C-alpha cells in the first residue's frame, strides 16, 4: 500500500539578505581604509579663483600652511634646508617645474622667499595651485 501524499511546495518569497549584508560590510571596510589614505599632510585653505588653469600634477610640490609649516613632496622640511633638498629633487627627477600650494593666510614675504629659493635651486617655472570657485560667476 502506497500513500500518495502531495505536499504543496510553498515558494520562499523571502529575500536572503546575508550576501547583501556581506557586501555592505565589505564596502564599509573599503571606504574606511581608503579614507585614511586621503588625509592631507597639511590643512590648507587654498585661494578660490573664478578661472581655472589646466595644471598637471607635477612631481615637485612645495606646500606651506598658515602656521608656516613647509613640506616638499609631502615631507616636512625647514626653510633653511629647502634649497639644498630642492636642488637634489630637481636633479634626481629632471623636473624644473614647481607647484606651490599655499594657505590663503601665507604672507607674501614667505611666498616670495620660497619662490626665490626655488629659482636659486634651478627651477624654471613656478605654478600656484588653487581651487576653482564652484557655482556661477
């Protein structure tokens, strides 16, 4: 004797969220780790201009914050050692173009002193990095 019992299969209408949770956690970890690498060395308030120059990111970057802390290619340096280190960078990278990133509160005297040291070290062109003004004119 054989019992023929038909069981009605109910389709599971539930969404399995375990893979979704895994992906969300992976994205969270990715952004937390990558955000740590995006922190700037110096907090600069760059001047805002209405026009934009198409400056390329060059290898030699000098930055100064409003407190007068100076960096060369993201490494802290003193003003006294700038010329010697800059000469070495220019010679090693065969790059005679310098980008200056300065806070809006950097004095004109500091800016001209840095520009003069860069010229003495062999720099041929000196660019100033800025942020483009967002919005209308």
